[in-house]
C-alpha cells in the first residue's frame, strides 16, 4: 500500500503543452506513472509527448478514465484549473504552480469543502509512491520503496531527507510535498490520517518550517491518534521575524510561527525532533531499529 | 508588499472610510503651509514602513504651524529608530501632517487571512492603540472575530455583530458596521494580506481611522498595477531590490558565511546548519529549483556585494540537474567575478563525481563536501580562517 498515488493512478496533466508541463509529464511517464491524458484548452486532438491532449478535464476523464491530475498552469489561471479538475470528478489534484494569489485559494478551499476531491499543494513538488507512481517534479531515482512516509512543506529539502533515507537503504511508502503557501489543500494532519491507515507505513518523517500552525496541529493529532513513530524537523531556526523566507507561507508574523515554538509542540507530543537537517536519515534509522 | 500610512489612508478614503484631514509633505516649509491650512493643533507623523514610530519619536503634536515646521525639519532626512527598524533606523523622507482629533475611545479593526480556516477573518477590539498580537497574547477574549465565508461575503449582520460587540450604539453602531464592510471590500478587492485600522477612534463626530496599515499579497500584484506603483524602494535593502530584479529571493542577515541554495526550505535548513556548526549565516538566498549558470552568476554578485562575507556555502540539491554543468557555471562565475573568498560546494544530482572533479582541478578556491553537515563545518572553518589585508 501507500497513500494518494499508486498503480491505480491514471494521470492527466493540465498545462501539458507548456515547457514545464511537457518536461515533467515525460518525467512521470518515464518513472512508470500511467500518464493517460493532457489538457490544454484549444489544443484538443493533438498528441503531445505521445499523450493525447484534450480541451477540458471532463473530456479527458470521459475518454481515458483519468482519476488524478497534475497542474502546471500559470498562477493567474491555476485556481480555475483546480476548480475544473474538481468539477470533473478528479479524486486527487496535485498543483505544482507557485504564486497563486491567496484569495484565489480561499475560494478554491471553499469550493472543495464537502467534496471527495483531495487537493495537494499548490506550490509543492507533488507526491511519489516509490516504485508505483510519481505525480510531481521530484527526481524519481533518489527514492526507494519502503516503510517511511514523508510529509514536507518544501521541495529540495524533501529531496535531501529522502536521499538521506535511501543512502541508508531505508525506503519510503509515499512522499508528499504539501506546499509552501499559506493556504493549501492537504495539510500535515490529513497526511498523518492517511499514513495511519496505511499498513506499509511504519514511521513518518514530518518536515516543517516557520510560519502558521500546521506543525502544532500535527503535534496535537500525533499525540491523540498516532501510535507509530514520528520523526520531525523544522527549518528556519535562524530566520528573522517578519520576513517571507522564499515560500509565501514561511513567515514569522506577530512573533508567532517560530521554529522554537514548533519544536516544543512536537517534542511535547512525543515526536523525535532533529536539531540538524543532516540528522534526519540517521534519526529515522535509529527509530526503526527501536533505539 | 508594504505601503506607507498615508497611502493606506488614501485607499481607505477612496472606499469611504473616514480618515483625518491631512497631507503628506517632503519639505518642512510645506509642513508649515499644510499646518496653517488645517489650523489649530496638528500631528506630524514620520512616514516609514516600520511600526513603533510613536515610541521612536516619529509622531509629534504641534500647536502651531511654526512648531509643525520645526518638528518636520527635525525629523525629515534623518534616520528614525523604532523597535522594528534595527539600530541604524530608517531615513524619513516624508511626513504626514494631520488635523488634531478629539479622541473619546480607541478601538481596533483589522482583517487577516486565517490560514487554518482558509478564510479572511475580521477582528475588532476595544483595546485599540495596542499591538493586536499583544492583546491576543494577554487577553484573547478582548478580540472579536468573524470569519468571512467567500461564498457569502461579508454580511450586514457580521458588521452589526462587531459594532455592537465594540459597545457602539445608535448612529455609531450603523457607522461601525458600515466601516467594517468597507474595510472588507478593500481587503478583498485589493488582495490584501493585512488591512488594519489601529487605532480606530471614536470622536465627537463619529468614527475615524487614525492610523492604518495595509500589506498586499505579493502573489496577486500581477493584477494590481495601481498597487505596484505605490512601492517605495527606499524602504527596501538595496541588495534585496537588486536580487528581486533577477527573481532571486535574498534576505540579508548579520553573519559572515554567505549561502546560495536551490529551494526555500533547503535554504533555511542550510542557514540553520551553519549556525549549528558554530558560524553565523550572512543571508538567505534561494536561487530557485533550476540553478542555471546565469542565475548562479547573478547570485554570486549579490552575495559578494555584502563586504562582511568570509566564506560562501553553496548547497544545490539538483536531482535531475547535471552537476558537471553546474560546476562549469560555478567556475565561470568565480573567474568572471574574481571571487576571493573560499567557496564550499555541496551538490547532488547526475554526474556529481565529474562535477566535483572539475571543481577540485580548477585551481580556484573551491572546497567540495559530500554532505550538508560536512559542508557547513568546512564553510564555518573557512570563514574563521580568512584574513584579508
């Protein structure tokens, strides 16, 4: 097992004819993901990278049975692309686009309430279940199938963590980049919920960063509902307050959202928190060995 | 993006929110002219983005036009130090001259994005004039909150709920409810991340926005050219402005180990590990996922403009990025820019061995490392060992 994406994933790539969309659709295909369709309004009927392109998501669903979407649409139109995918009944939407206005995401979140569609992102690297499916922009070869679930708000820092695991021969069940924006579809708690019900996942590595309260909410959930090992790391110990650290959501506002607060909340919930980002792999290894 | 108080008040006034009469000026003589036109007691307010201006001596009462001129002349062109500016302060280039107001009560009105609820939340409090974070920490029960469902918008009842919650009655309650609804329209239509009136004052003549602060969602600026036009580059660090031109995300800090990283999370983690290794990071710098040769050269130029740097740590997790190409870009940039400080490189990606070999054999001041921890230790040691004459 694994979560969100697996061998049953049938992927449609929205914005497939753009530079990013083309490149990463090919990357997903090469990894072994069933990329069944692409969508670019106005380019329906074309075959791009060997993949049939449709004018709308609903057409792609009807023609190919697509159940998962990967979005590379530019920021001004990305919220609309998410709504379109949800309307077409897509089960898992992964939105890579960075720079979507926050108030557009407020509307999207409201629209998704009560629907079964799950949105991952935006501003994220995507989701990968090693050996099964890659739905995102991460380098597939650094991953290895195995027992560790990885959840993170960033991209390359997740690759760093995964690489530390793989080099120790520790594989991953699923790695989810939830995204660096203030308003995202799937949060840490949602992922923890899914990992709790996944028999393949024996331990979870939770990589947080400054800003917001997602880590604190995850800590509360872990304490009450998770009985397997959770290892944590929080980036931004040296980040100055009031500055947006690259990610729109990574900001200490009004003295809240500091790394120290988050580390304390996580430790109080029994999560083993690494002080150094270089220790993520070794800490997971020790935890799996019961040390 | 931040704007000045006077700009925020202009936006509020355009939406029908009452603000004090006043005018922003850049010369003390104009301060006198405006003060005499307004008549009576006026307030001279330094216009800088940082908060805490009152505590720093940037907000003063003047009982005559001559006094207004004297105060303006003492403030203009000089640095103002507040609890939020840092010890060097910020140069005041404009002052706002406003009519004096008879204040009966100081209230608070503000709107922020609630990340957890994924909705804007409108807040009101009778504890006006204080920082809302302080009120939230000490007595959260004093803050009234209404989350706004985007499908419905800001309802009239929500405005009344807040107005009556602030113990406004009669005509004031109606004015208050209307004011909250106007503030919400500003937040919504201008894509704000914060719209705050603090204090919102009750005067003999009704409610008035005595101070205002608005910040905008950077991601939405593409659809607000009128807001982009309000940007004041004087308020931003010159290197950060330069970096933003190349779409590099750069924030200057006080340390001496410069860093260049692809990705925001990894960049923060790299700063943290420099600190753990006993050094101090000089900056945050995210060159983006791709790390092209051109971006690396731009990034180097920005880093080296900071004269306090004693070593540079480059941490690139490329994955599919070709490390030999990266090495080529690095060697080129170091030669072109005549980089003198030691450069420690940690990279991952395809052809990583070849990339390292190219750097080692370049004859330049490169040190390669295979892990983040190793890289941080080397960079910190290098920074301590450099003696420039």
